[in-house]
C-alpha cells in the first residue's frame, strides 16, 4: 500500500487549500476505484468465457463417451449373436 505524504504547512494553515487538496485526493480515489471496477468487470468476462469453453468441452466429452459406449454395446451384441449362431449351427450339424 502506498505511504501517505504528510500534509504540507500550507495545507495545515489554510482550510481552503486543505479542501482543494482533499477534493483532488477524492477525485483520484474515485478514478482508481473506477479503474478497478473496469478491471474486475473485464476479468469476470474472461472468467465466464473460459467457464463456457470448459462447459462446451465437457459436453463434447460426454457425447464422445456415449458414442463409445454405444459402439462397445454393438460389438458385444454382435459377438454374442455370432456365438449363438455358431452354437446353433454346431447343434444343427450334430442333429442332422
């Protein structure tokens, strides 16, 4: 934090000078406050953009996982059907 400068001799003896200097100080404080508000607003926007990108990525990953699960299920079902057909064929061959 910035160190405070001691009040000048003129400021100590003249109320008008003191009031003017205080007005300048408050004006500068307001400017700094507005700069900080803008910075926070910009940072918040960047954060929200990044969060949105992460959400989109998560949704894409979910879709890919579902597609992979469906492919695995198809492979399992196809393999099971092939085994059943082979067993039926083998049993039919023995019965004939």
